[in-house]
C-alpha cells in the first residue's frame, strides 16, 4: 500500500512545499504493515522478509522439473546402471 505522509522532524524551519519531508511517498507491506515495502508480487507490495516468504511458498509448490526450469538448470535423471559403474 502506498501513501503520501508528512514526515516532519520539527526542524524549526517553516514547512514550505519544497521541503523533502513534507510529502513523502511511503510504501507499506501489505502483509506485515512495515513501511519498507520494496517488492510487488501478485499485486501485493511486500517487504523483503514477506517477499521471501511468498516466493518460498510458491517455489515449494513446484515440481523438481519446474524448479530446475525456473533456475535455468539442466535436469536429467541418473541412469542407475551408469551410476553404479563407478563403485
């Protein structure tokens, strides 16, 4: 969730429209409500911790082949006979 907030620090100077703390864009995490959302996943603004949690949950639902494809890895099944020859 994005909001514009007044982050005045009572510096004693008059608050002019040019003050960088008067209208500050703040992105809140849609899950934990922290004010440090830096990622958007599935239309949710998320902090790093919540984004990591969501990605891990999504990644765990994938098959081994889908995980390899997502990581751009080549995946082959090991032929049992070839594998045992080295022992």
